[in-house]
C-alpha cells in the first residue's frame, strides 16, 4: 500500500502543486473561474503551497502532512498496547495534535473522527501515507534521471514520459515484487527519506527565502 500511495502523492503533490503544472493550467483555470482573473500566477502558486497547521489531514500541506500521520500512528500503538482506551481517544487526539501541530480541533468531526480508517478496522494503515511520500520522491528522482525534460514537458501539458516511466518501472509489475524490492528495482536504492527531504528543503527553502511563505489565502 505504500507503493500504491506513492502514486497518489506523486501526482497530487510533486506534479499537481508544481510550478510547471500551473504554468500550463493556470490560464485555463482563470478562464473557468473568473475569480482568479486578478490573481497573479506566483501568488496562486504560493497559495497552493502555503504551509500552516491545520485540523484535517487531507487538507494539510506537504510540510505538516507527516505530523497528521504521526498523531494517528502513535495513538494506534497506544491502543494496541492498552495504554489508551477507546473512550480516551478524543482527549488523547487533541493533546497530540496540540503537541505536534500547535492547534486543538474545535470538535471531534475535525479531530479524532475525521477519517474512516478506525471505524473500518484499518489499524496500521496510516504509515503507508508516509511511506508513499518517501517512495514518490525516489521514483520522481529516478524518472527525472531517465528523462530530464519532464518538467519542461509538464509546462506543455505533456505527461507522457513520466507516465510511461511509471508504467514501465512500477505499474506493469503489479504485486510481483515486495515494496522494498520494487523501489530498489525502479529507483536503484532501498526505501529512504533523503529524496523526500531534498524535495521539501528545495521547494520550501525557496518559498521562505523569498519571504513568501505566509502568502495570503485566495
């Protein structure tokens, strides 16, 4: 499931929040939504990549997303060890959210009940989101090494090389390999955090170095 999530995270974030993607599609968005006619492309890009604490994992930015995963994973461990009871989860959730993100959900809908995973019995699933982030950047770096023109192609709305590389190195194998085997085969290295950290440091280092990290929401 970590490999599965890597595909979602790659297209959603690495592609969908990138400058090349929005250089191509922002003019079209302006046509469809006149509200954006007066918003400069760079302002829109900064808003798409605005980093700030939030209550909901699925609405969070790339920098704080992993903290949402950590909150739930640590609580799952406490549940399984008997350290925390089910009835204590709302209070425990709020305490961890405060500790890691600096915010307290105003209600359980935006706190402990925000996902369906626990009600469906899916304990242990959330680390796959974090693994998906790591794997997505390993695959991205490997794809760029094979096809350095991918960012330029994206500005033209052409995703064929990226999609083709993923099809050849990931999709066609299905479940033939374990996740570690597949990543090593596709990216040439074991699963590691370094590519993901390089990506975050480069992207948000630039944003904050320009003094645009606190862009006003649209």
